[in-house]
C-alpha cells in the first residue's frame, strides 16, 4: 500500500464515507490511533503549541517536523501519514519540493502546506515529483503574526470568493484533499460542493465537509490551558495524569 495509493483512496472518498484525520506527534499516540482505525495521521505543526510549548506555530522548524514525523511513521501500519511543511520552508516551489523530499525521507506519506492561489505552483511542484499533497485553506495559523491574531474566514463576499478560488487552485495543482480551517459553515459547505477533491474541516461547521480533522490534544483533554471553542473533548487526560501523579505521591510520601 504505497502512499500514492493511500492518497488516491482518500481522494476517492469525495462525497462518500467521511474522512477521519487526527494529529499525532509521537509513537504511542500514533500507534494507538492507527490501531483505532483513523484514516490519516497528521503530524501537524500544531506540534509547536500542544507539545513543544511555543505560543504559536511560527516557531516550528523542519528539524522538529522531521523528528516527530519519524516517530509517527514508525508507528503507522495502515493510516496515511501526512506531515506539515513548517513556516519558511516553502517560500518557492523549488524550496517546497526540497522540503517535501526531506519529510518523505523521514517517513511522510504525504505533506500538507498552508495557502491557496498563492501556493498553486508550490503544490504542483511537489505533486509533479510524485509526492501527494494536502492543501490547507481558510484560517492559516502560520499567518498569525502577519494578521495579528486568529480570525474566522468567509465573512465577506470578497473573502468567500477568495476561499472558492483557493480551493480550486489547490485542486488544480493536484492536491488529493484540502483542510478548510475556521470558515463559516455555509461557506465550508459551498466550497465542498464546488471543489472536486475531498475537504477536511476544522472549526468550519458540523457535517459541512467530506471529513473532519481534530488536534488529538484537544480531543483527549491533554492541553487544558487552551481549548478552541469548537472542540468537544472526549476524554480528560490531563486530569487523569494529575490524579495518577497525586495518588502515586500519597503512596510514596504518605498521607
Ligand atoms: O497543525 C495542525 O494540527 C493542523 C490541523 C489543525 C489541520 O494543521
Ligand atoms: Na498545521
């Protein structure tokens, strides 16, 4: 099952069984999610925030992504492993391809990068080399400093038109799917209807896309200090760790 075949299988899920993608940054989490049946393991650059303790994703380096991508790749037997291109590693199409090749050498099956029309040539350069690419449009966390915060997208007609153009550009460049982050639900739905490749939503309404992605730390309550409003935690790992540590301390130190 080659990455190209895996990506083609995801591509063929347009309008079909919704695609389930979760982030993973380490071997045990990736192995657990792979065995649970998740379709795609995303080594997201959210790594910088939920694992490495940086305030945003602009601090993430290629070395970070290679290190964690390798760990996740060692765990994945079935799921497609997608690794984010970090900021400042895909400024030109040539640099994008060079970075993608390094991530593939580390075990990535596919790569993801942020941008639409402005990144069409970058995506095309990578896909032309036989490396599957996932797009990422809407709110682009790597632009947080440029834009002065995280802002919902698709509020004005001009923004909605731009999002549609971005989705078409990403598909035209050969991406096998695209993330849509933090757009209005009706915008995500209309992009999904118009876009020939599967859309994978986050913070973009319920059942508006061809799949959903969540940050594993949000899903299991492993990063309780900041939880986006759209997240529904399904477990409370940080509380469990606190309880286990305190029970162990009572044992070691006495009541
Ligand atoms: O880095 C990440 O976790 C992501 C997802 C939120 C799509 O890019
Ligand atoms: Na990301």
